[in-house]
């Protein structure tokens, strides 16, 4: 149908002529009530925005003297966060005179990173900020390889 015919038909029905697909050959148009069409489009965008899940930065804190079992429990929790798709900021907290043994903190950070293996990527390398040693990891989608000890 020609452009003039489409405009005449839209005017007869007291509706608007809306271009749906301008890149098509010939362009695709629809005869609709523009106010209603725009309202429905806005509502659809709001519904889509509501249904999208934003990925957060989760945080896990360890003490320097954490036991093996406690570390395993926290690592399982971190694994759950990574599987969902969150980034995880791991913070090692130094208390009192523990700051004199920064090397122990860096070894613990290295152990955590090595335990995950290739299932994670380190976004931020371990760095000391005051009394905290922190680093950020994210999942790569590869399953974690169990370490043999």
C-alpha cells in the first residue's frame, strides 16, 4: 500500500501511522493509537527492568588465625556466590600484633586463590590497606578442580 493510502486510512480511523521497521524494504508501518502504543511499550520496559537480576559484589572476611574447617565452610559459601555470577571481595583482617606477620596473610590469600584453581579469575590482586588485606575474584565458568592433599 502506498504512503498516501496508509495516511488516509489512519486519518479515517482517527489513529496514528507508526513506523515499526524502517530498515525493511519497503518500510513496515502500523496503524495504532500512539498514546496506547507508547504506554504499553513503557510498561514492557519497566517489567523487563524488574525481572533483570543485578550482580553484586559480595564480601567474605577471614581472620588471620582461621581454622581449616572454618576456611572450608567460607570457601563453599564463596563458591556459591561465584556460581551465581557475583564477584567476591575477600578480606583478611589483621588484629593487634598480627600486622607484624603480613607474610602469613599473603600466604593465606595465595592459598585461597590456589584452592579455586582455574575456576576463578583474580580481578584485583591482594593488597594491604591498613589492617586489611583484600582481593577481588570472579568465576570463569570452569568447574573447580579438587586439589589432592
